[in-house]
């Protein structure tokens, strides 16, 4: 299959691994920002194939995982109200709020529906004008254009019973927050190719210069990731800190002009709380004032909610790259995909889910046990 099979070639993977092993001379730590990349790394054992001097730190690359508990509780409150049809992508239904999730709301009689697109939710609103239809908009820059288009269409078509609960977050401010942390060990970043396919790469050079870190944009197949690592290692060894695009088949420096135009029309940047991390300035989007009538937070006036994170859950530290999932005492015991304590165990892009799914339950290999040493 074009653009799939050729990026999973074992022979090419070995050549890339050999080149990385020849290049690296001292310990380096780099972070993959995207949860999809984390799953690919763990699924294919890439972190275990690398030289022991290289450490991959799993970043806050899962938008479901970083959605703040307060926003989840707002979703649950709105979804529980009579006359509301609450629509969401499927990965949000099992994300735990303070005391329940959307599946529980549905089992208690709430009209909660899984849709494949916010436009599906808009069509539901058009067919049911007597119901309030709400779509839960969660994601990085990748899914935001579809949300923007739904808002644009709802306003243009005057669909007054349709609103959006928006919790979108932006990657570049998160990278800056990570680099500013006193506990930061990250020396290079693998940036998410799908985000950059929308936004381009123009926001990243300033970050690379300010914090003296290489930033390599890459994809999600094994060879994509290995090529990104190879380029990052070469920069680190040479003392360079540039932005490189290792995913040119999907990413252009200027991004997608049509998508960017929609984002500028519908959204405005805002400070956003990240679950387990805290508030990051200008790291999110909210609906612009011109779209206030379609803002579910404004329409339903959901305020004053008390939130309570499970004390035993260390997903915040996982999201910051401070610990690996198996280092949490609840991992695989009190916290499993069937009984999740945190979103990192629920989401298809969560690091805890990846470690559990691919049976990465013990301490990862050391330099002495790395297969290429």
C-alpha cells in the first residue's frame, strides 16, 4: 500500500538504526509530542531498538488526555440535561470525570451519541430542531478545522439549536511550557506531522532558537520515526538547533491555507488548562465573539463545578514526561483500560494505554540490554 508498506521495511529500519548507533556518542533525551507516535514507538519496540544512550520521553501528545477535568465535568453536566443530544468522538466517552463518564450518562438515560464528524452533529441538529445538539470539540490543531467549519456552517445556515463545547489545544505553547519547566530533560523534539500538515512549521524556528533544541517534524510509521530520530541525533551531536521537515509528503512550511483561514475566522487563542499539567498561556482556542451564540459554555452557563482528581493517579507526571506509565503504582492494577483512573489509560493515543496494550509492564531496557549495543 503506497505510503504504508514502504515505511515499514525491516531492512531500511536496520540501516537507520545502524546509522543512529554510529552517530550517537553520548546520552541524549528527546520527546515525541504526538500520542500516535508514542503508540507506534511502543508497538514496534523502537525505543528498545535504539542505542542505550538515547531516551525517548513521551510528551503530552494526546488531546483527550490533556482535556482538563473541569471541561469533562462540564460535558457531563450538559449531556445530563433533558432535551440535549450530546455528540462526541468515541474516544471521549470513557474519559473519567470527577465521578462518572459519558457512558454512565448514556446508561442513565442521557442522549449521548458517537459521531465521526462535527458535521454529523450539525445534521442531527437540522433534523431535530426541537432538541439542543452539542458537539464536544477536543483535539490539537489537526481536528480544529473541522470544528471551525461546523461552526461556520451553523452560523451561515442559522441552525440555532447547535452549539460546540470547545477544548482545543495548541502544540507550540506546550513545547515552550515543557522547556521552561525546571524539571525539563528534553534536548530535542519530534514534532507531529499531522499538526504541521495543518499549521505548517513557521511557529517552530523561534522555539528552536530560544531554547537551543532541534525540532524535527516527522510522521507515524516506523521509518518516519527512525528518520526523525536520526536527524535529531545528528543535530544534537553537531550542536545544532534547527527545524527540519522529515515528513515532506504531508507537510509544507506554510501549512494548509484553507484550514488556517477557517481557524482564524472562528477561533481566538486563549489560556487553557491542561489536565495534570496546569494552565499554559495562549495554548488553546475558544470560539470568537462572532460565534458566541454557538458556544455551549455560554449557552448552558456551566460554572462552579468542583473537580477531584484521584490521588493515586500519576497521569500528570506521565503527560509531562517525568515518569513512564509503569512507574505509577496504580498502572495495570487499580488502573486498567476497563477501570481507568486517568485519561492516559483510556485514550487510543494515551501513553498508559500503549504500555498496557503492548505489554510494556516492566522496567524498560537499560543501556546494557539494548539490542544494538
